[in-house]
C-alpha cells in the first residue's frame, strides 16, 4: 500500500493552518490581557494620587494648627508620589486649600474649605 504525495501535502497544510489559528488565538488573548493590565495600573496610580493629595491636606492642617504656612506651588515628594500645594490660605485664616496629588500618569486634586474657629 503506497501513500499518494498529495495526501501527505494536505496533512502538512492542515497542520500549518491549525498552528496559525492557535497562534492568532494566543496573540489575541495576550494583547487583551496587556490592555487590561494597563487599565489596572492606571486605576492603582489614580488611587495613589488621591491618597497623596489627601495626605497633603493632613500635613497642611497640622502645619496650620502650629501656625506655619505652606506656599502655593510648593511640592513634597513621598516615594513615587508627589503633593503639590496649588493654593492655601495663610495660617489661621479661612479659605480653600487645593492640593494636587500625582502618581505616575495620574493626577487628582483635593479642595478643602477651611473656616476659622
């Protein structure tokens, strides 16, 4: 019993087509996983930026209670995060404290209205 060359060729073509389909499926799942990973990273950076801004408010409140002031435009780095004091009233005065937190690509602003006691 002899095999025909055309049958052997069809088997090779079938295997190549099957491998191509598997390759396309794998590439598609890897690229969608990379996009999801990028979104999750941005969410984490956004949370860190908000927490940096919130920490900046706490620092400002403590400094205000001690009678000290922080100038607008001053920055404080905390590891990979940064707090930028956008605007702040003088010590003991009423006004709005605006602080921007940054982490990676994310930026979040927190504004707090301060009243005098």
